[in-house]
C-alpha cells in the first residue's frame, strides 16, 4: 500500500465525507510550478490551490516573514490589542486598488467573510436591503454567500433556507448570449433589476469582473461599466468580487482595471496571503466608515501571521512583476489552447493566468460535462493537476502559479493537449 493510499484510508475514517478532494494523492511539498506527493510523485500545478499561490508555494519572502512573526507573537486579536502589520496591509490595499478617492479597508479570514461584510457595509450605508447578483455567480459557502451563489449542486443543495433579499439578474455570457454586446446585455440585466427589485431598493450590485467557479465567464466589453454607471445613478453600492481575480492573476493587479472600473467596494482574498488565510474589503471611505465601531471585525480577522505573509506576498508580486508574468503565461497558454479548437472546444476565454476552455458536443453548444470530467481525470493520471468549473460542469480552468517556469508550463500544455485528443 502506498503512503497516499494509507492516508486515504485514514481520511475515510476521520474526515467528513462532505469535504471532497480533486485527487486522492496527499501532498508533502510544493514549489514553483509543481507539487510532490508523499510517494514522491510530481504534479504540474495548474490549480494554485484555486488561485491562492500566485507567488508560488513556500515563496522565500513569505516563509521568512511568517517565521519571524511566529517568533514574535501569533495572535492578540486586532480588536483587543492592535498591531502595525494589520494597518500596513490596509495601507497596501488602499494603494493597490483602483480609485483615487479616499479609502478605508478592513481585514477578515476568507473570501466568503469579505463578501458578507461588503454586503453588511452596503446595507448599513444605504439603509436598503436588496442585493443584486448574477447568473453563474459564485461568492462562497456561508448562508448569505450561498444565497448569493447561483449553482445548486454541490454548494446549495438541501442547505436552505437562505438569507433573503437576494435577487439574480442575467449575466453577460458572450458564448451563450446570441450575439448580445456588452451594452445590450447590461440593458437586459438592468431591465430585470428595475422591474423585479426597483432601483430605490437596491443596496448593492455584486459581481465578479471575471466569474470564477461559474465558468471563467468574461463579460462582453462595456457590460461592467454600464452596470457600475447604473448603480451610481441608483444610489446603490457597486461591489467587485475580486477574490479570485485579484493580485496580478489576470495580468493587472485587479481585473477591474481592464475596463477602467473604480468599484465602490472591492473584496479580496485568495492570492493576497501567499497561501495563508486572509481577506479584505477596501473602498470608499464614506461607505467603510458608515458602520459603527464594533460593527466589523472577528477574532482572527487580519491575524498577525497572515498579515506578515500578505505583506511579503505583495512585496514579491512587485519585485517579480507578477502582473507581467501573468501576461507572459497568457502569451504561451492562450495560443496553445486556441490550437485545440478542433477538439470540441467551443471557446477559449479568460485573461492573464486565469484561462479556461468550454467543451461542447460537436457541432452544438450543448455542454459536455462527461467529457470534461474525463479529460481532467486523464490529466491527473498523467501528472497535471487541473480543475473543472462552470454551471454546466463543462469548463476546464487553468490557474498556474504566476512563478511557474516555462518548462513546467509547456509540459502541462502537452499533457492537456494529449488528454483532450484522447478523450
């Protein structure tokens, strides 16, 4: 019995079955563009822990910053006895996010927490209740964020009832929109909002600039600015969920920058902490400061070890210009994916190192989830870690670390190409 098989046997006796895993091997070490399991098998990493290890696993600056912080203190709770690194991370968020207006920030533990707090802030500041989200959206697994998330299985099935006053509008999905441009798709969404919710009731419009779990859907040009303009006119808060897209992943520090957006609030997590759990909400000072003292926070939010990791990760992103590295990855990966269009690929989409292919049955737009799962499984068997996503389960998504060497990237492309051709 291999070590992974032994660990898997132990897992079945100890870990709740509701916690799934993509592969059954157990990782012992990682770095650059690869993971190594307990049996010494190497995996090329096209997942990055779901867009978390942008700076790579065990990035030297992150490791050293964490070590030094752990030796000083591991926790005091910022709400009890504050510390400088929390302030420094907020300063970094203020400086890095789009918008020249005065900003404030607050730190939390996870993307779902960040989204929940952004909604709390919007509701408190506007005095309104309704939150508008979009088809195919994914915002988290807590009760409120399940309500905000579109997909039932596996995220919402039999977990209700969910938080109220959440309304869903149609997303711009160019492959499946019948030729609607961004402005037309925005008018369609706004018409639904105005008729079904009422502009004066909307506290927030919440959207991922590029959808993540929903299928790496990139809305048509002009869709996001039109929504932001409508929200401003309606007195609603425009929130960009940049949890998966942020911190250089799409070739800019934040995906909002691709269309010149300046959201009222931005939620961040994932790539922010170099692998440690930390999240944030950053945005207009008048909104952030509208909440009474004590209304935001949490025991572990902005933990000092995670703050140290985040500061080191941001420094690494700057030093290595990881936004440029994401564009470099796109310049290699996107043409390779485009060359596979004859293999049942309906669309190659995404930006930077956040790319995907949608698989359909030949000659149709009918989603081919079974083949998508088979291709992903074949990749795993050949040593390439890939993830699937999408409302229809027919999207292969690619999220390599932004520090992945060209050799690993190209080896991964070869495995993917072979798996697509043989399944």
